[in-house]
């Protein structure tokens, strides 16, 4: 329980320079988490008096218990965060071995509590996975470890009740032996869109200490002064919440500007719907101007006010259909083209009835 209990802090520190761009937290934040805790099996080494009996083949195993943390931190806006944390862990005894023999009726609870200082780095996934942000952290601090009647009770010794338990309270009233601690943390956070700054977190934490010495051992109701040393290695999985006070609502990206519609004009001779070389050239330019962004091409036919309205309506449709046929011939899919005839309803140049006006005898090709 000396150098062999060194933690992975150095490795975690060396890993920091290779971490990627982070999703930043700015300013103060509060965090809390609750979950399960696995306290590793520990050997009990040392002696107890009055005859300085050496502890041999003695160990404790523990059930899965629970853990809770609460923290206050500061985000630097570049992915780095620093925080102070208070934690509590508790596990019931699941097995006790003495002289390499498993004993009946293991009893007692082990608990740990203390404070840590942590440094985190948040990875920025650029909005992928719905805003999911992984993070890694390391921490150092001080942890107190408490045993409450940890050991066993059975009736296997000459048919009489027999117990062997350890208590931390023998050090002083209500106290527990403390030790320096370190931890490594890996987690994920999910932002809650409805509450800017609030995130759900999920974490794995490994916490270990440099060892704890208990000085009280009870055997069959007799309390001895002991020198019993135990390990304290914890694996915790926590779910929690983190709230950053300075978070601002996400600003929605501005919609891409809609490209302005382009239009081309094709003019016709009086009472005609056939295409000239010049009109075919303009229609070719319209077909060439069609790009990946164009989803519809409007072909609107018009006529001047010479002739009857019924005749002009039919003539405007024929003109639109002629232009559409030329567009298709030049590679434009027919399902992208919408043809309409407006007759003499929308003149470019207003005129009296029965007036021939060349600019009103036209087809408008509009690319949208």
C-alpha cells in the first residue's frame, strides 16, 4: 500500500495535450450525480494487541453500494473545466475471510467521504450525435474511510457466538482515518435544448486512496487496540445533471438565401407560335442556365389585344407549349416544366383593344 497504490494521474496528464477541440462551458456551473459504487475486495494487514497477533489471510468483500457527488466548477470557454467536489460512497459487507477461511454472516458497512479537486476537458463533436459531448478528467484530494463493525459473526467456535469486527470510530469519537486520493473520470453530457445550460451527464469514475489504518478490533466482545490497514479502491457509475449559469440559447443558423428567379423573354410574330433562330438561341440560354438549384421552370405564354380573347388565350398556350418542347429537346426534364397561357391578360405594354403590340406577343421563361 505504498508506491503500488500510485494512480494513473501522470498518464492522464500526458493525455491532455492530444485531446481535441472541446465544446466550451463558460463561467460557473453546478453539477450533481448519483449512482452505483463497487468497492474492491481488500486485504486486512497488520496486527492487534494485547499480544500483537499478526493478521493472517484476512480480507473483506463488499456488495455493490451507492455513490453521490456534488460539484462547483468554472469553465474556461476553451474546453477546459476546473471544479471542487464533495462525494459520499457506501457499501455493505458481502464476505469476510479469516485465516483463508470464508466466514459465515459477514456484517458491517464501509463508507467513504471527502473532497476532490478535478480538471476536465470536453471534446467538441461539432454538433454530431445530437450535441453529445464526451469528456475526460482527473482529480486529487483527501478521502476519509469509515468501517462500522465490518467483519463477521458466527457460531462455529465451540458452539458459542464469535465475532471479529473492525471499527474506525476507535481512532476518536465519530472520526475515520483519512488518506490522500486520486481519481480518473470519463463521461458524456447531453444538452437539454429546452433549458439552455442544463445537461444530463453519465460518468464512470475510478477513485483510490493511499490506504487507511484502523486502530480498533473487536473479538468476541473484547476490544483490542489494532493496527489494521485496508485498501480503498472504488468504481462508480453515475447519472446526473450539470447547469452552466452563463449559457446562452443556441442561435439557429440563418436559412440559406433563396436564389433569385431568373427569367428569359422570347418574342413572336403576329398571330404566330413558331420559333425563329433567335428565339431558339434564347431558349438554349435558358436551358444552359438551369442548375442543380432549379426545381421548377415556368413557361408563361402571352398575346397582344388584337383578335378575340378566346383566340388569344389559345395562341398563348400554343406559344408556351412550343417553348417547352424546345427546352425538352435541349435536355430539360419535362416534369420540371410548368406551362400556362395568359392570353391578353398581362401585357408588358398596356394598349387599347385590337392594337398590335410586339412586346406583348411573348413567352416568359422563369427559372425557380
